[in-house]
């Protein structure tokens, strides 16, 4: 069965059997982390990136007075954070939301893969560009969107990313975290988030799916509500680039 990383990269680039095998071995051997534990702490040295195989985590920054912003959700198939290859200290913290299975990826591992397979190098290049697009969308959401638009965007983003790695269905997805985490991701108070979720529910854009999921009854209307869904398009690498890689 393809790993989440392979599923994600195969959406944008044709991968050969050798590429799939190499990517499947990345981050071996697997390690485990219990829910609630920290894998990375801001300001600490970080010598390897983290490839998530199973489970959910968040990257976040916490101010001295305890206020926290969830920077992003780290899902299966995500590598967090390639910047460690050029910086010695983490500028974020990472916490497991669920029990996590992950692997450590050294810079030498990535360089060896890229040297052996330019196709994998191009796939990593695309993945980094895609994550940058999502980061820019987050900035727009936090800086200029209303609470209603912001929460709609976050739920759409999670649904879209989970479907790529076969962890969501056509109607919605399971989200193993409480409203406090979603509030920190949206930059809202718990009360403001609760009111916003109730409004989205009343408008028929989202509904709760017990025990910890969300149902999306009208994807077109939810997409309209958030305005910036283009950041999540998984556009394949242009055919001319793929042909050049096949030479």
C-alpha cells in the first residue's frame, strides 16, 4: 500500500517503482510519540526533519503570556520542517495531537535521494512550493478574512489535504482535536469560534459528524465562503518538465 508521502507526490508527478520504494523507505526506522507530547520546542536545536507516517500534529508558537497560534496542521505524508537543513534551531514548536508514528529525515537522506532521482527532487520542489502557497493563504485568512471566512477556509484546507492521502471521504473528515485547537489555528477566542461554527452550521455549510468529525453537505458553497481555494490546487508538474526529467 502506498505511503501517505507517495500518495501526495504521485498526484503531481509520475513516479517509477524505484522512486516509490525510495520514498517509502524515507524516515526509517519508525518512531512513536504519544498524544500531547512535544516533538520540537522553539529555540531548541533540531538536527533532522520529521516525516509523519500516521497521526496528527500541529506546529505552533506560544507567547510569554500563554497565547498560542497554531501555524499549521501536520498530517501523514508531511515533512516538518525542511528548513532544518539550513538552520540550526527550530523557530516553532510541534506537538502531537494523536498518537504519532514518524521518522527522522536527515539532510544527507534527501541529498542522496535527489542525486539518485531528479524526479524525486522535482517532487520535493513542488511540495515545498505547495506548502508556501498554503502559508500565504493562512496569512490572508488571519490578516484579512472575517471569522466566518477564516473557519470555512481552515476546514476546507484540512478536508482537501486529507483527501489527497485517502484519509477523508467525499462528505467530510474526522478531526481528532477539540475546538480549542481550531480556535488557536483561526486566531479566535473559544467563544468566538463556537459562535462562528454555529453560524456555519445554521447556514448549511458544515455539520458535526460524531464523534470528532465534520460533514460538508455543500462543498461549492463552502468554497465560495472562503474565497482563496486556489492555494490548495494540486496542479501536476507541467508535462514539459516531466518529459525533461524522463530523459
